[in-house]
C-alpha cells in the first residue's frame, strides 16, 4: 500500500484532480464493471493512496447491495468520501460523460449508416489486458477482504452458487448472514442488533399493453428511471429489462436495434448503462439521448446519497460489520467468476495469450498504469 495513504486520505484531492482522474477512467475503462472497479482500485488505493484497501472494500460492498451500475456507484461513493457532496456530483458525472458522448456519436453514425463502426480488432486486443487488470485487482482486494478461513469458505461457496446461476443479490445477502454466524454463540443481549440494514427495492413487473405506446420524452424518462431503480446484475440482465420494455411493451425498437444498442454499451469504455444513451438517440434524437442518460443514472446518485453516510455506522456495529465483511467476499467471488468467464471468451489464441501474460507481468511486477496498456492494446488491435 502507498506509504503516504494516510496523508493523502486526510488532505484529500481537489475537485479538479477528482474530475481529471474520473474523466480518464471514463475514457479508458473498457471491459464492464469488474474491469472498472479493478482500475479504480489501482488508481485510488495503490497509485494515489486516496483510500485504504478496507475503505475501498467497504464501498464496494455497499455498491453491490443497491440496484444500479456498480462501477458508477463506486465512482460516486469515492467522490462523496473525498470531497463531500461536490465530489459526489463531480466524480459520477465525469465518469459517465465521456462514455455517454462516445455512445452518442456512435448512435448518430448508426442512424446515418445503419450499422455499428467496426471495433472488433480493438476489442480483440484490449480484452486480454482487461482480464489481467481484473486479476491483479482481485488478488490485491482478496488479500485484504479474506480475513479468516470462514470468510474464505464463504467466498468459495458464493462463487460456486454464482456458477450455478443463483441470483447475485441472494448470494450477497446469504454471504452477509453467514459472516455473522461466529458471533451468534457469543451474543448475550439484543443490543448488538441495534443497527439494521435498509433493504433496497427488489423490482417491479409491468404488464405490457397489446398496442404500441406513442413516444414521449416523459415516458422515456420514466422507463429508464424504473430500470435504473430496480436492476441488479450484469449487462445480460439489462438486456432482459430493455427487451421487455422497449421491444415487447413499447414497441419502440426492433430486436436487431436492441442487440446493437447493448453491443455498443458493452464495447465502449465507461458504464455499460450508456446503452440508454444509444437507445435514447434512436427513439428521440439528441433530446432522447440526454433524457435517457439522466434517467438511468439518477437512481444511482440517489441510492449512494442514502447509503454512503451509513458505511461508518455499519463498522461500529459488530453484527453489521461482520455482515459487510461477508458481502465484500461475496462481491469478490462474483468478480472472480465474471473474470474467469470473460477470460475464456477473450483469451482464445497465441496472440491474446501473449497480450494477457505481458500485461499481467507489467501490472504485477512494474505496476504500470493500466490505461497505458489499454491504449497500447487498442493500437495493436487497430493495426490488426
């Protein structure tokens, strides 16, 4: 860990520094939430020392317990921790805006030319780098998170449950409960339960009407705000929500347009939820893109604003603190399984094996900034 961590944490970065770092991450963070969180760990824990490993892990656990885009919520949590409410807004917006602008430009090209610009070569080379970045972050975070054998067992069981398709939220809740078991035999009074965790809303089902509904910016806003408020899980879960609303219920998109929208959100840097920007542009032009982007990300700001101040209170309660430890190892288990699944799809031949191994060596041995590796791999992919 950075020896100046306590000094940096005490003084805190300026708003300008916070903005620049998150603008960089929003421009170079390919690979989805697991990769984004890995890059944040590298940037804020090991390179800059703005957070300790435990502070980072506590916020990761909190982000996984609320609906919405986890990596964006991590950005908002970090901004709130370092610069209060102004940092809360600056960090979240600066992480979202670069990706939203890029996706908006791609949407404009898509509307004009009817296809997505070719990015296959770039992704071919960048994905192995992303796997190396996630592996490094997973190793570093696990060393701090797995504090005893029991937490290690919980992490292993969480990974197994996720492999067998258990719901992410159920895994995290059970991991948190399991982590409190060692306390049970020592409890002599109910006072240890004085802190209770608020439960986030788990979702809602809307019955699709038989006929297509007329387009309006207000209906677009409400639809994406609902998705941002109730969605847990990966981009594949997002696909299911989007299909239900925009293809089956509203009939505003075709199946092909929906799949192209999700593909753009997956292959561009920054939050996967910028898929909303693409869809908003398709159905409502620039105003639609702006409204859709605001609507899907606003719930994340709300949930972090509510849950962020509770983190310090959680650590003061024995049961709540153990619960959070369990949620953290459960979150890391999910991250590890996702990295393994992505790795099987990304590392497919000799070239990608070499890229992954060289990236891992540079990260683990020389601690090179992952952004440079992503850019270098992108250039290699472009040339290929």
